[in-house]
C-alpha cells in the first residue's frame, strides 16, 4: 500500500489516519516525492524477483491519492510499471473518496489498468453522517458522480467496487439499496475501527447491534439472490478464504508512507500513537527485513498468534480473531479477542444458517448462481425457480429506485405508509411494486428530476402507497398528485376526476377509497358487485389457465414500447382479447409446456397495441417493464401463442442483461443476420437468437403433429437461429459468460435439430 498523498480533501470523523490515536501523519510530507516512489518500486521489484512471485498487488492510498492530480499519478504509475513488470504481473489498485474523479483520471486508470475502489457509506443521510468536507458540507453528490463515471462502458474495467464503513444508526435497508443502485462489482462492508480502550458505539439495549445490523442486510442480500459480491459475508463462510479482517491466513499487507517509512497495516493507527511503525524505510531496508519485524511476524503464525480465548472458540477458523487492531487493550496489548467478539460470533451464526453458493463443477467452470441461471435459461425456457430469481432481482431494483425517488424529494408521508406496509403487509406491497409499469414511472420521475428545464414527473410514492394500502386493507389518508385530470393506482385502475386539480386527498377505507379534489368528492367501492363509480376505470383481469393476468390499457407508463399503444378498449373488445389470450394459453401448454410454465411464473400484464393495417400481427417488450408484453388484439390464438413465447424470451433476457454483462461493454461492431436487412449490434443479435430459439421449438412441436406449414416454419427459424449463434460466436463481442450462454444455446439448438430428424 503506497501512501502517495498524505492529506485529504474530506474531514471524515471516523477516519483512523487523522482522527484516531496515531498522529504521525503530521510530520510527513504532503506527497510522496519521486525519489521515494522510485525506491519503493525497486524494493517491490526486488522482492518479487527474489521470491519469484507470480503477482504483486499495489494499492495507491492516502490521505486522498487523487490530490496528486493526473500528472502526478501518471508519473507514479509509469514508475511502478517500469520497475515491477519485468519481474512479475502488477495488479494496480487505488482507494479514493472519489470527490475529484473526472473523465481524464478515468481514462488514465483504464490506460494503466488501475482498479478503483470508492469509499461510500450509502444513502445521503448515511454517507453524510461521517464523510463530509471540513466546512461540514455534503460529499454525497460528488461521490455518486464519481461512481456514475466508473459505470460508463468505457471506464467500467477500472471499477473495482465500493468500501462502506457501517454505522448502526443508519437504516441497513436504505444503505443496501443505495449501494446496489451504484452497480458495484464488489462491496466491502467495514466495521468502524475501535479498541477495548476506545470501544465502538453501541446504541440501544441489544448486546450485538453490529451483528443485528449486518444480519438484517445479509438476509436481504440472500433473499435477493446475492446480486453483488459482498466480501465480508463471503469471507465469513466456512472455507471462505478470509481477509485482513477475518480468517487465519497470514497477513500480506505492508504500507509505505509518503516519507518512505515501512509500516504495518495502517488500521493499527487506531490503537496508539506509533502502533504501525517499524523503524524501517525503503531506502535502507528490504521487504524481508520488514517481514521479520515482531509485529508483522506474529501475524504470520495463524492460530498460534491468537489469545487463549480465541484459540478455544468453535468459530475461530471463520473469525480468525477479527481485525488485529480491534484486539488492542492497554496492559495486554493485542493478546485479546476482538472488541467486536460477541457481534462476530452472532454474525457467523447468521451466515452459517444460510446455504452456501454452489461449488465448482467438474467442467472447471465455477458453478455460481450466475452460471446456473444462464445454463437453465439457455435451454430455451428456464425453470420456475429461475423465473423466481429473475423476478426477485427486478423487485430489488424497483425497491432501489423507490428509495432514490424518496431521496429526490418524494412524499415523506407516503414513504412512512410504504415502510409500515413493508413490515405489516409485505405481500400486498410487493404485488404493487411488481406491477410492470412501476419501474418506468420511477425511472421517469428520476430522469425528469435530473434534467434542468423540464417539467418534473408526478411523485409516484403517494399513488403506490394508496394502491398497496387498498390491497392490504390498511386505512390511511394521503395527498396524491393528479396527472392530466387522472389519479392512477397501479394494478387497480384509474379515476378521472370531476374537478380539475393538481393534487387530491385520497382516504383509504375498508373496501373503498374517497377522493376530495377542489370542492368535489368521489367515492369508489372496490367490491366486484359494487356499482361502477363515475370516472372509475378498473384494471381488468384476463382469465387464463393457471395465471392471473391484467389487461393493462390505462396505465400511462405502459407507453414505453416505441410503438403506439391502444387507448382503453371497449368492453366487447377487451372480452374478445381475453378469449384469444386464454385460448393462446392452452395452445402454449399444448405445444411448449416448459415455455408456458415460464410464462405462468412471470407474465403479469398484457398491453394492447394500436392496430396497424400494414402490420396486423405485432408484439413488443420493454427492458424497464419486466412482467409485461404488448400485442396487437389479434383473434388467432395460434399466432398469439407464438407472439407471447417470442416476447417472453426478450423479457427474460432483458432481466438477465440488467444484472450480467453478456456482451463486452463498448462494442460498436455490427453483425449481419438473416432475419433483418440491416446489420445489428451484438446485443440485438443475442436477443434475436434467444427469441428465435423458442419460436423454433414452438414450430418443431407443431411439425410433429403434421400441422400445415409447421415444418417449413421450423426449418426457417432453425436456420436463422443457427446462423445467428455462429455469427455471435465468431464476432468476439461476447464476455466469457456470454460465450458460455450462447454455447449452451447452440447445444439446445442441436438437440432441436436432432428432434426434427
């Protein structure tokens, strides 16, 4: 770890460098001089050469390393690579608060293959509890801007992850959602540095607040399908490999301070003044010299280096005694358990209570949940369990967006209702938030808020809270924004107001709701036998075998398909479309029951498209609206079944691409395919291949029963899909996971060809 700059532009009150016991930074140079950089690089190269190391990891640290500027950082990076890479592979990393990150620095890090971790404690309230400027101002927006830069396709290779120091006074759900919203490759959750002399804050009556806080976040993480690597939880599992903070692996971190001093791991600065010092420097001492220092050597002894209490503990293999610095107590030194001992014991019990991810398979691939999911979907349909995982991931994303809308000025009263429903009626709340057009509404709200000069979209929180309260039977009263004279309640319907208003008071009562706008009042009864209220347009169900499907022709955010949607259908037209869909459902279960089961498990709404005489059969999906497809109200159930299967493939793959990169970021190549006259981008080809695989399977099933033209259709789609697969694999545009997925699709296609004789 190279302390290339020893000052910081933030004034975080939990910082162990400036705020804790050790104050040696005061006597060190502001920046590491070039001669010190050169000597440090030569010492690292010397050690790598003598011990034939396959790789060394160098972390640029501080203070704040970005204060060195692009020119200064470039000089450091060039020096390190020139000295070290002739002898070993150099893994370059940097830890930063992100405040000064810009496009020029991002390009520099990509060019020099530097992996950047950003310190970020979550939502605005959590981050600004500690990570503020000296004048007390917030750093939240600057850090989020830095994370957005790292997420850009041209910079993504340098995005290493987020380091989050927890504070149990923060809401763990809000912190978790804020972290996931930044799409980090990895999250490091850190306990705040503390010792027995200066113990951690323990608010509340419970004896293990840190285990309770982390346990709640862990349950959420597991329930969401472990959508991101969280190193703390992975390290605490039996055989998890450990980190500096956990496990019995030998310590492998040394620090070179800005003046060239060798130090032990810098978290020791929290123990006492000078705790990390060794008395050595890069000008006169090698890495091996430092490794023989007693403070370093004791951390190579594994179990023997722990106190008697830790050696007798049943979970010592997982805990490893906790972070070395957290064991300090005046009088007994580091020969103590961690000051977080009780929390670690309880947290390990929590982690052990959940099944581990799948182990490596015989093929050599690591059969992670990602691989299992991709392999299952590559069959062409996917199991109900996989559909549940996709739906859970989409639900987690909606929750993150919901929190972001609250942070952008959403109704506090509505948020309180939503939070209460999350506790007392979570299924009712989930039924609303899983409505396919909630996510487009939330995205529209956030985008319009971010663009200056544009009218702000209506706050979605009150309408969502009212809809969920109605579903849960919870009485409440909220002020709900009105859009074009209409109040929209997702999954339930829309109410056209008698009197124009910008907002209306909505009172939720048992079985009904009452709306006051201006001088008028309207009451809507929700019982099926209740008389229809003036202006109330309920969302209609479509009765299909084995599923509850909404015919969505009112929600304003259904207009997200790039095609004109139909206005609300007359009752007779809606009934006719419902009959076609019900018959199409029976056709799917007859022809491709596995695909039909996948639709049963995930499709929630059908949107009618406006008729087009030139294209009587049309269909569409939208990436933001998982769980819905749009179709023209055709009367042919056989054709409708093909449209539904085809579009549901796009919906599933879109949900996968939300989470995993199957195409190399920044791909500008185009690929020629037989089903389109224009060359397509790789992701478009991937979508086409996956949809056509399912359509091939539909027509192949029909060909078995000798239905007219089925064999010709099956042969055409089979050829299209095969050519698309080969073009994708030859394009070199896929990630490793993408190549695996397309390879498995090719295998499924070959089985289809065999089935066709």
